[in-house]
C-alpha cells in the first residue's frame, strides 16, 4: 500500500510500507539524478529509477526547524544558497544563459563552501545533458536536514519543462 505524501508540478510522492518513497515524476532532473547522478556529495539524495517515470528514494520527513537541525556551518551554507539571485524577470533569456547564470552564482559562494560549490557545479554539468535552461530554487520545503547536513531534495528544474506543464494545464 502507498500513501500520497506530496504533490508538485512534476512529481507525486507516495510513502511505501517499506519506508521508502516512490516518486511518479515527469521531471528530467529526477531522471538525471537516478541515471547519471550529480557526483558524490552528501547534498543529494540517492534516487533509483524503477520504471519509466517511477523512482524510489529514502523517506526524509519534513525538518521542523532547519536552523535547529543543521550543523552551524550547514545552516550558513543554506543561508548562502538562499541569497543567490535567480534569473527571473530577465526578458526571455536564451537557454544557455540559465546554466551560465547558475554556474556564476555557485562559483560566487564563499571559499569555506568549496566542496559544496564543486558539487553544485557538477550537478549543473550533469543536468546540461538534459538541457541548458536550468533553474535553481531553494526553500525549506525542498530541503532536509539529515544528520545535521543539508540535503537538497528538489532544488533544480528546467524552465522549458515548467512551461510545458503549465501550458498543458491551461489547455
């Protein structure tokens, strides 16, 4: 038996009796994470593809307070990521401008986050195999604290995929 525990633009998440989460997703980011990965970093959950548009991962319950649950350095990283500027409001950027923008944003992280900066850049590189219109959004709803470390569950998406889903909803 499975219980619906979350629904987003691209994905429905079901809690399984096994304690795992089954994701029914049209998100190319999930596919990229499952098939190619974002590199070896504590920042990413391990996602496995079990079927076309179906993935599993460990269940990470919502973190009541990131500030109280993350190690101090990890909360500083979260805060630094929250301060990065998205590419919204830009007048119809070219696809490559998104990935270029995020590369620059991640490269601007303070030196004390060098390991995490490299992991984020590896994620952008891996996602580049699926498209260049990469967007990054970080908020308490798409991150978790796992043993005091920041885990980015669902922070990347493709603008073209968002536009496609929204156009289907409008039709």
